[in-house]
């Protein structure tokens, strides 16, 4: 009996020790997981360098010599006026401009006195402005105040009455998107890190709002006083990456400054600007990352990626997000490359075999996407179904 009690006691102690050991291991694992989560949280976009590029400044009221150029590095905030460049839109009463990474064109919003405000494309190499159409909101407001492009090529306008509309360049169709507080001295830009619009309103102080994409939900962020003089506005705002805006204003502000969206701090870069005492809009074009996907052109398999929101195979939409897969390539880039390869082999008589090859190779692509957990099994089936139904290859006239 005494021997049995001794064995029971030793067993009891062993259980306690094993339990403590497991608890210690669990605590260590949780601690390690916590540290890893913390490290992942710190490895945000803010820790990455933003490639330098061209910063264009638009003067509001003149038709000639109304675009200046700065060489700007968003990481170091080094900014130098390029005195060898002067652009002319040929149109007075300018309201805003932005670069569309999808087609490589600059779009300009300007007023034609007595007629209304119109959208143009502008060629900085030839100083030619080409008329597209008059811009009127869904609510029939003819006073657009600023414009900005999303990564998918959607052009957003904000109007005098507070309407924010989305414009499709291809179909030239306008649709309602959101509503903001109305007023004068407003600016609009696209934050590609957080997929949102940022809207600036008023003077002394300037109020900043975020507009979520795709919901259109408006949230006030914070207010700030502009450097040098608190009465200036923030009409010329441009998102340059890593939670940073670069900004200027009209009506003689003569400053260029940055706004940190995380700390809410402003930083004066130029006073005076060296170009215009009043700047209506700023446009930053990253020369080393054309599609803005974070992969430098020299390392980018597709420097001008298809940034469509969803996958589209020959007009069939499997309801799958088009995401970056590797080397600066999106899923649509890889699909379009495959379609081009298949079409090159099409002679008009070999449709069946090429169509089957296309479907097989799409299955190969989706295998890797699923393996990398970028799509689910159900989504893979939907993509394969679209590939089978798509009219690929198709005849292309040369």
C-alpha cells in the first residue's frame, strides 16, 4: 500500500511537471507569435522607400507657361525646380489635372467661359490639349472642382454641391459615388495604399476627409493649419505614398508642404515655390514605377499592369479579384499574356485545339494561385468555367 502511494505521488508530480512544461511552451509560442505580429505590423508601407519622380504644378488662371516641373523625392523630401521645363495647356481657368497610369495620359479639367467646365487630355511633350467632353454630375451640377484617378482607371470628380461622381473613361459614363460637405477651396486625391479618396476642404484650418472605395463612406480624418500662414487652403493635394500628401494652395500661398496622415504633422518644403505664387493642383508621376504597384520598372515583368478590380476572360467575369501575383504582374497580366500567345498561333482552322490548350494553361495558372492561397477552390472552378466559355482564340486583323 505504501509502495502504491509512493507511485501515485510520483505520477502526480510528473503530471504537474508536464503540464507546466506545456504551459511554458504555450507561453513561449504565444510570445513569439506576438513578437512576429508586432514585427509584421511594423513592416508597413511607411518603412519602404518611395521612388523619386516628377512633380507638376498647375497655375490656375493663365493659358501659357502654366505648368511647372519639380524633381521630387518623397522619401527624403528633396525638391528641385526644373528651370528647363515650362508647359502650356493653352487654356485658362484650370481646375485640376491627373495622370492615368492605365493609359499613360494626363487629363485636365478646365473652364471654357460661358460654356462650362470640360475634360481634356494634355500632352506635355507637344503642349496639345484635346477636348473630350463637358463634365456634368449625375445631379446635373456643372461645376466640377477637382479630379483624381484610382488605380483601376476610374476618374473621380468632386462637384461644387458636394457630389462625388465616378467617370468611366472608356464608356464616357458618369455615375454617383458619394457625397461630401460642399464649399470652396477643395482638393481631391487618391490614396493607393489604403484604396480611398482624400478630400480637402476650406481654409484656416483645412479639413481632411477619407472616402472609402468602393463603399463611398465618408470619414473626417483631422484638420490642420498650413505652414507660414494659417489662412491658406489645401486645394493642390497629391498623395505620394506611405501616408504622405504633398500640397499647395491658391490665392498667393506660395508654399509647397507635406502632410503626414499618421502624425497629422505638416512640413514646409518650399517658401516661395520658385514657380507660381498660386498653385491650383499638383500631380506626381513616379517615373520608375509606371503602374504604381510598388515594383520598380527594372524589376517589373509588367510595368503597365492591368489593374482592373476583377478578372475578366473574354467578357466572362468569375467574380474573382484581380490581384498582384509576382514580379509586378497581376492575374490579368498573366491571362492577357496567355491570350496573346494563343492568338498568335490561330490560323482560322485550329480553333478547337488552341481553345483546349488555352483552358489547360489557365488551369495551370490557377493551380499556382490556389497553391499560394490567392484564390479558393471554388474561385478556381469559376475561372476555369469562364476560360472554357470564352471565345478564345479570336481572329485579329493585322
